[in-house]
C-alpha cells in the first residue's frame, strides 16, 4: 500500500484504508519508541523542516523527536526571528525551504488552508501540524491510535467530543477520521461554539453534556481558550465548567470503562476536574507517546513514496 | 461619417423596438432605425444573426485609479469594459485618495477623457474618507460630475448618519448606493457561513449580516420617502425583503452581480481565493432566489462589481486574500448563458437590466438607441460559444473564478460615441 497524496493535509480527503495503514505503521513505530535503543535508520539521509507560524511546544517537540529517532536531519523555523517576520509570503518561504533539499515540511499556521497553499508550490511533502480552525490530522491520528489500542477497534464505538467545537481543528480532524472509521461521534458545547450545519458531517450535536456523554466509550475534552470569553462567546470559565466541565459525577453517564482523552495542555478544573484528568482510565499521558509514534509513521510513509519500496 | 449596422436584431427598451432592422449612425449619434436603409456612403457592419443593443452600462465597478494602478487603471479598466460590451461604467470611490472631493472626480473624468475606451462616471463617497463619520461634500461631488454616492466596500454603520445622508443627497437628486453589511455580524468571516465554511474550517459571514442592513435601508427609505439603491444583493431573504418593500411602494431599486446567479459557496472549496468576494458566494437556494428576483423584476440591475486584484493579493492564504473578482469580460456572457439561454429572461429584459435601468439609476442619458441619442452600441452574438481564459482578459488583473467555463455570448462590436472600439470581437 502507498499513501495517495504526497502530503498529509487533513483526514477529510483520506480514505479509511489509508488511515488504517498509518495506524498499523504507527504500531511498529511505537515498538521502536518504547524500546531501549530509540534509533532506526528509516529516515537516514532525509531532511525534515518544521515551519511554525504559531507557538507550540508539544507538537513541535513531538515531530522533532520523531525525526531524530529515525535518523533524519531536522531544522526548525518559527515566525519570529526569520524572514516570516519580515513579511515574506508563504509561497516564497516554502520555495526557499524546498530549494534547500527538504523532503518534508511540517507546517503549523493560523490560517485555514495554508498547508494546502504551500503543498501546491513545493516538491517536498507537506504535513499539516494544525491550520487555523480547519484540521490537525496528526492529533486525530494519535487519538484514533490511542482508542484503537485501548478498545481494539474504532468501529461502532461511541465517541463524545466536548467543548469549543467551532474553533477546534482537533475536533474537525477527529470528526472526519472517526466517522470514516465507523465510530459514532456525538458533540456538545456552548451553542455559540458549534459550527453551522455540523450534523451534515454525519455527527450528532447535543446542547447538553449529559446527552453527548450517555453510554460513551470514549470522551475527548477540548481545551477551552480562555480569551474567547472576551468575544462574548461564553460568560465565564466558571459557568463553562459548570455546564460542560467533566467531573466524576458526569463521567458516570458514560460507559463504565470510558476512555478519557484530551489533546492537552489541560486547563485543570475547567474542561476536566483533576480527578478525571488523573483517572485510571485517562489516556492523556499515553496520547503524548502515541503522538510521537504516529508522527514517526507518517514521516516514514511520506518519505518512502516514490522509492522502490513503495511498490510493495 | 456614416455607419450602418445592417440586419441585426435591434432591441431598445425606451422606444420598444425589438426586431430585425438596420441602424444608422451619423456624426456619433443614432440617426435612424428602419428596414432597408441605403448603404450608399456608409461604413457597413453586417449584424446578421446578432443582437444590436444599446451599449451596456455598469452601475458598479472598481477602476482602482487613482491609487491602485498596479491592479487596474482607467485605461486598462475601460479596455476590459469595452471588450465586455460596456460603453459606460460607474466606478466606486474606494480609490486612494478616496473619491470624496471635486479634485478626484475631475482627475478621473480627465483621465477617462484622454485614455478611456468607454465613458466613465465617477461615484462619490457618502462619507469623508469612507470612514462613516462625517458626510462628504455631496453637492460639490454632484456638480463635479459624480453620478451617485456610495461608501461601497464598507457599509454606513450608523443608522443616523445614513438617514442624514439620504436626506442630504435627495436635495441634489443623486442616487445613494448602499453596501449592506452589518460588520458586527460579519465579524472576521471570510466566506458564506454554512456547511462549506464548516468543512473548510473558515469563519463564516451569515446571510443575516446583509439582510439586517437591507431591512434597515428599506425602513429608512420608507420612513423618509427617499429612494435607495441596494448594491450586490446576494441572499434569498434580501430578495424577499426588497420584493415586499416594492409591493408597499418603497422607492427601492437593487442590483445583483453575475457571480450571485452563477456560483455557490462551493466555489471556495480547495481554498480558491478567486471565489473570495464580499458579499460572499452563497448557497444554491440563494442563487435560485436571486434568479427568481431577476425574473420577476425585483432585481432591477445586473452590475459587474468588477474588482481587480493583483495576483500577489490572491495567491495567499484564503483568510488573507483580497475580496473581489474581475467581471467586465464575463458579465454579459454569464447573463446570456445563465439567464437568457435557459429562458429565464428575454434579451429585452437583459437590456433593461444591463443598460436601460442602470442609466436611469445614475441619471445619465444612456441606455437607449432612440434617434438623436449618442451612438453607444453593443453588438453581441449570443450563439457563439467560447471558453473563458482569464490570461487573455484586457483587465490588468486576472482574478476570475470563471476560467475554463464555456459560455455563450461573444461581444462582436462595441461602439462608443459612434466610434467602434471593439470590432469583430477584437479590441481596436
């Protein structure tokens, strides 16, 4: 099997088979990652550049370590202290990176669609590490990897996603990915933070957290951006937490063995009570490990395209 | 000099002419329309199988001159207009400096006189600097040659200021063209709010942002009994609100643009910045309502909202891209293909909406082939088919979402003040 596109821009346009293939590959990578010698030659001679127009600690570090564990050369560019800050266009920046012999560009950008624009103008593979409110496909892949690892499958599972759906690229990627893989997705959040016509994507949208949580196999709480309060999207953190925060009481509505996830970083006491965040069934810390495995898999699969190996 | 246009299907709304005639032009004016005019001593254009129309009048375009000549200037813009069959165009005041005073109006008129391929009529600003704070000197604008006032591109946010603008402008009998957009509701949206914006993860502009201000203008117009013209109507409810108001006798006119009856929000898929425009492309239901509004006369005018932008302003992230699309060279073919060919309107109605009514709105003696009037004529072959190729546009900018589309309606001849500027489809 081979990935259809040179790039990973989102899960929207990816097939269930491709997603399955990435998750299977990540399983092997996790084995490497958790072994004593975290070094494979898979990306020897390959060059990876992370181009981040937004601040990020974990995603960037995750990609960087994934590259290093597989022996790639890697470099970072961030929006301050580079040509980006001088007003160079995305295409010009991309072409410059491309011409230095880069195999993969990992981009995070505040504008939806920026990775798509970049991908059209460079030879390198482009991985979307989060674009505006559009997608964050590697996060959704690591979420699906975690669920599959814990539950054995994605098909038929009931997954509840709670929080600010409107601004969440994590939610969007998970919606595309999970529905393709046969999971049942239910969503809840403040009415001001639900995108229009979301039901048309094949998910259920509820106005109370109770309905969404009912009999859930998995719950994904989203990070609440505290500054949204200033734009009158919700009255206060206190009220948000009262109606949409997950505590042990609410968790009882879900299945007994519900898996608790969060893309991080967690606002303790807001989206999740500390008891829930640190719960036995919380996979929040494992999600981080799985993120590296999924990113190793993607870097490997994308750089392998076009080589002889890709024919198998 | 005598010019004879023979055997074409001549349409004129004012005189009611609609049939095969010869049309004689003498000394830059229409000398007569009848059958079997003697060609002796005339330069002859054979218009057999083609329509001979009063030159098209565009009530809404952006020529970007002065200030943004890298996008378009009066020379390139009027070349593009001529190629598209327009003989008169009214250009919006969002220039730099803003067309909010006599000297900018005079500059545009002078440059158009020297370099223009078609007649140019400046539209002045409603408020100084388009800032929505103080009235522009509307009287001075009118006497300098402005044919309407508008803050196009921006709404007049204050209802009180809009009311005063309407009252003040009515004193000079000059049209007010309102760009209806509640910018609070539109917030930082970049395309229509709906399923497509959700799929693309882009912030949406709700239809209500347009509709609430359309409603405000209708109420103000009714209250003051002063006419208002609504620019670029794009939603089903806007059409319905205007239809209702007209029934009550409100003195409202309105326009739509070819993209609002030809394209839906889905044109934005793949983050195609050429489909980014304000108001945004809407849903199939809105397109249908706009078409119905055109058919039943609710929508009086088809304007281009020709909005040229440099490629560097479009080859960027969708949210950062400039709003607007060039329109002169596709407007008539789109109207022919989407409205006339499917039988939604007749060619006579098309002439009404693209020539007669806009001329009336602007108060200019255009839009007719009545003998004695200036010979502004458009000859079009509505059966000729072509593929849109933006690279070949006369406009300096190529930002069109219609590239590759097959359309009917080739502009065969554009005659301005008795002088052909486009002949056999070629700009002279």
